[in-house]
C-alpha cells in the first residue's frame, strides 16, 4: 500500500507513525515545502526571544525517519491533485502516485486587506524562515507594531522586546484575547503586560500602513498616527485548502472531514490546521496531533473516530500565568470566581466542567487544567476559589 502525506507538521508526522504501527510493510512518503525537518512550531516564540536554537526544537531528525522507514522529501511544493488518477504534481514537475493521501497542509497567517500591507518591513510568523527574516530585519529598530492582540500577538510582542524599544499591540476588539478571556481577566492581563513594557491600542483599527520604500507609520481609523520601523501581522490563520478545493473536494473554512478524518473523496484524508471537523478549524497543536493520529489509523484500515478536542490555551510568557479552557461565555452554568488586581479565577460547571479561566496563579492553573481534562473533580478548585474570596474579603 502506498501512503502519501503532504505536510511534515505534527499532523503529517503523527499520521505517518500511526500508519507504520498498523502496516509494517507500508510505503510511506511525506512531501513538504519546508526546508526543515519536523520541529515543534510553538517553540518559535522562544527562538525569537533568543532562548532556544533550531537544533533544540527540531524534534525528529534524519535518524527518526530512517528508523521508521518514512521517506521525507523536503523543499517541494505540491501544486495540483488529480483524485481520479490518484496523483499529485509538484512545482518542479515531479509526479507522485498514491493509494491513500493525507492533506496535512496546515495553515497560513491571515493578512487583512489593509492599504500598504505589502510594504517591506511587514511580517507574519508561521515558520523558522519567517522568524529568521523578522530577526534579521529588526536588528536595529526602535518602533515595532503588532497588529492583533491574540495569544500569538502577545507572545510575539514579549519575545521581540530584545529588538525594539517601543512595542505597541493594536487590537480591534474591545479587549485582549476575546476568545480566551472575559473582560475582567483581560484587564488584569493587560496590566501585567504593560508592566513588562508593552503598550496597547485597544478597540482601534488600522486604516493604512504608510511608507515610501518601506514601512514608516501606521494610521489608525481614529486618526492616531504611530511610528513603525516594522510591523508584525498576527490576525489569525487561514487553512491551506487550495489543493483540495481545486480537486473538487468539499471545503468550507477548512477541508471538510468526517469523524474518520476522511474528506469527500474515499481515498483522501485531511488533518490538523487544514481540516474542518464539525464546523471547527481548531488551529491548535493538540488537535492537529490527535487528528493526524486518527487519520493515519483510518488510512491504514483501523476504523477509529475522532472525538472533539477541548480547546485550552496557555500563554507562553515568563512571569505571566494564564490558562483558559472550554466555554466561559454562557449563562447556562453555575459560575464560581474570585479576583484581586493580580489574580483571577473563574470556573463554570453544570454537572460537568464547562469552562475555566485562570490569570496570575500558576498553582490554580494546574488544578484547573486537571479538572477541565477530566483528571480530577472540581473540589480542590472550588476550595481555592473560596479561600481567595475569604482572603480578599478580609483585606
Ligand atoms: C509561533 C506559533 C506558536 C504557536 N503556539 C502554539 C501553542 O502554544 N499551543 C498550541 O496548541 N498551538 C500553537 N500554535 C499552533 C500549532 O503550531 C499548529 O496548530 C500546529 O503546528 C498545526 O500543525 P499541522 O501539522 O496541522 O500544520 P503545520 O505544522 O503548519 O504543517 C503543515 C505542513 O504542510 C506543508 N505544506 C503546506 N502546503 C504544502 C504544499 N502545497 N506542498 C508541500 N508542502 C506543503 C508545510 O510546509 C508544513 O510542513 C502555534 C503556531 C505558531 C506559528
């Protein structure tokens, strides 16, 4: 059996491993446009901050693929898919055939259609080469603007502190991390980030990025003008669906898959940031890993259903503890919470845990995580909340 995987990210690699386990004689090939072997993408933040090296966060090197008899072809971009003849073609003219194909093509950063967005000095962050280009450009800059106050935007802002003296994050919604935090949690977080030297323009939209030959300033819709030597756009992702779409496979936000990670074509599967399952494009590492594993099992004949991943987020900023999981914006639950100016815990349950937010308390994060992952009851978390309420009342 000939298995072909497009994409050497976590979804692609996990699928290859599951196939190998199930089918010792399988012929497994991964093709990827990346020049690098499989690395842990979330570590790009530490790489930007100068706290790790590519060598350290490359998880699987040559020996790994050799040991598992997985052929990896790097630096090759697949440009078309012919599902009738079971073939894919690459930009250099190479053609590959398959019995089963996995589209683990990930996602690309979304670039909003802002005037001036193609000027030199404007960056996004997805892979090692983006980080290298960014670091090279930002070597001697003063003013850095980050468009987007999501997790990635905030982590990038802190990581870039060693390059730029003035860093401003622009967020067009009412508060930071609106998908992860309520307003109270976000206010505490913003104060913590401001203490670390990051400035914010909240509820502001970019009208134009201006510059003669490279970026020079940002003009906001409110009329404010911000100097900018470089800009990082961190405005979410778009799944890479173009190959699937042009081959007639059903797509929406992502490539639509069923519970077995199968697309609308019997022999083509999708997993990770490129896939949409039950209307959700997860865009997070644990979901990509699990979907890749499930896709690999099903491709190699072991029928296994994917169950949804509970979305949980941890902010990777030293000294700022933040955890958010599940739903926190519902009236249909009992809410327990406590807060002071540096800490906030909110927990929602209705028979079962529904959601949790923790800011500024690393111990409470561990407790909440266990509750949300179903590894312990909510007893200890509720005790913690009660204890904090008691302390705050007595102050
Ligand atoms: C800086 C950063 C920090 C992050 N931090 C976190 C975090 O803390 N927690 C978390 O849960 N998630 C985090 N994420 C998201 C997480 O990394 C992704 O959800 C996960 O890596 C997706 O894996 P994937 O295998 O689906 O896609 P990817 O890792 O993007 O892999 C896609 C692969 O497909 C290849 N490819 C695409 N199209 C083609 C083509 N046409 N031809 C050939 N090859 C192709 C690409 O080269 C790549 O190798 C972060 C992401 C970034 C960028």
